[in-house]
C-alpha cells in the first residue's frame, strides 16, 4: 500500500507511518478546551503508548495551543463511541464559535481520511464517513458562514488525505450554492472523500515520485478511477459516490479519462468533484512546482482550461472562493 503519498512530508521525505489495532488517532484540534474528556488519551513515544490523560481529565486552552500542529493523540478503540459523542456534543454547543466548530470538524475528518488510506478494508471508513459528512451538512445548514472557515482551514499541501478533505469542502460549498438538498450533499461529500481511493492500488514509487511521471507511470496513475470503482464496488455504495470516483477525471470536452465521456454524460456530482479536484491541485504545493494563488487558479480555470468544466459549476466555485476576499 502506498503509504508515503499521504503520510510523507514532501520536504523531508520521511515516512511517519503509525500502525496499530488497539488505538485510533485523533488530532489535538478535536479537543475542546477545559471540557472533561470522556476518553483516555495516549501518546506514542518510541513506539510505545504512554497514558497521557485519564478519562475525565481536561486540557487547557494554553496546552492545546502549544500542541497545535504537532501533537497526535491516541484513544483506545473501545472508547470510539465516547469520542464520537464528545465531537457531536462539541458541535452542538451554542457557546462554541463557528470557527472552533470548523476546526473540530476538520481535525475529526482528517483522522477519518487517514484511516481510509491506512486500512485494507475501507468498509468501516465508508460507514464512519456518513456521520462525519452529516456533521458538515448540519454545520453548513445552521451556519452558512462556516464554509468560509472550513475553506480557510484548507491546507493546500501534498498529503492525499488533506487533498481529499479539501476537495470535499469545496465540493460541499459548490453543492450548497447550486441548491443541493441534505441527502445530495451527503452523497457529494462522501463521494469527494473517496474520489481518489483508487490510488491505494497505484504503486507507491509512482505516487511518491518527486518529479514528473514518465509515460508508463502516467498510464498507471490514470487507472486510479478504475481501481477506485473496483474498490467501491465491493461495498454497498451508491452510484453517485461511485461516479464521483470513476468520472472525476472526465472532461466536458470529451477528452478526459478513463471513458472520454462528453459533458452531458458526466454525472453531475462528478462534475463538481472534477472542478474542486483541479482547483485544489492547482493551489497545492508539490515537490516540483509552485502552487497558484486561489485567484490565479480560478483565472486559469476560467480561461485557459475553461472548456473542460460544467460552466455553471465553475461559476459556483468562483462564487464560493471569491467571497473570501
Ligand atoms: Fe484523481
Ligand atoms: Fe484528487
């Protein structure tokens, strides 16, 4: 399995994979300051799990701020439900700011997306994603401005797990703007999270290659929508989610891959994922190119490669991203 494409820092190229069956990882941003945590926290030191905070303990704002961006915690698997309940309660508290809720949601989701790529069997992650995406849809309904906070938390970095989440956020912003109902948003959000799942089957050397791909490598990489469809077909997944995966590299001009579908034949949700995907790729730092600013990426997509996309959805992306200025 190609671990490095989501776990490797492109600057140091150092794998930081963690593997275990007893604990699940959480990010420090999911912890509400000064709230009693209904689960134990462990840290990993020299490959050993060290008990950091017992259930019922609290973390101060100061401590959380100090740890932000670096620390990962581990929670025993049997306490997973307690953790999920804690996240739900945090997101439902009126006293918690929209910005904090967006951060909690982002950090919760990132841990889930990491699992998607870490585990052989993605059945659990597919199930978990229902709840996580449901939180996104609820937050967007209750506080429409949360999309701005969520976009501002987009990382534009190399890791595929961050990319998957960034694409979901843009896609949900677009979906909301074009009038999708909750059910459709949930499908779109999950389809976006799993759109690149087929990369699990692409050779790690290709996924992790620092420079441009040669012809054979590119051919292999272009099979990821097909691999993704095969993976998803093993599970009870809707056609819309499968289409987000299988059709997100199709082009309105009919020269995309793998099916060379023309515009009207491409599933509407896959059109949204395609646009969110390209926007995130253009604004992302890779080892061999400089990222575009969001403005430049929008301009590029609206001029140079305009014909590739559904014009209504491209306009919606403009509206979602431009209002942040
Ligand atoms: Fe892709
Ligand atoms: Fe992608």
